[in-house]
């Protein structure tokens, strides 16, 4: 079972302004459809699950599962780990650039 409210909460954090509209754009979905997901009036149909998975990643989908299968949980954790490592490398590169600008030549 998927608790889509977890997804809605995550989308609201991603897009503090015009959340439903931004998600609709990301998923190429009608704005009214996504507004219904946000209000709890409807849940994403299976047709949108692939788009949600492709756009936001396995970790996003698994976060909405009460009891994900262990291998899905492991894959989601590995996806998050890889994303965090990439972010750290990007930050390290920016810090190195800043340091080089400060250093006398």
C-alpha cells in the first residue's frame, strides 16, 4: 500500500510555491488531476507511477510504502547514498574553486 500523502508532503517541500502546478509540469499531467492528489480526493493512477518513479526516483516511491520489500528498501537507500555522494563531490568542487580564488597566485 502506498501512502500518497507522503509524496504530497515531499512535493510541497520541493516546491513551496505552486506545488501541484509544478508537479503537474514535471509529470506532464493535467493540473486538476494533481490538485486532486494534493487534496486527497484522488490518488495517482498506475499510469502515473512510472512517471513518478522516473522523475523523482525509487527512494521517493519507496518512502510512500509502509512496508517496502527489503530489496526495494536497499535499492532506495543506495540511490540516496549515490545522490548524497554526488552532492558532496559538487560541494567539494565549489569549495576548491573558492579556495583557489582566495589564494595568491
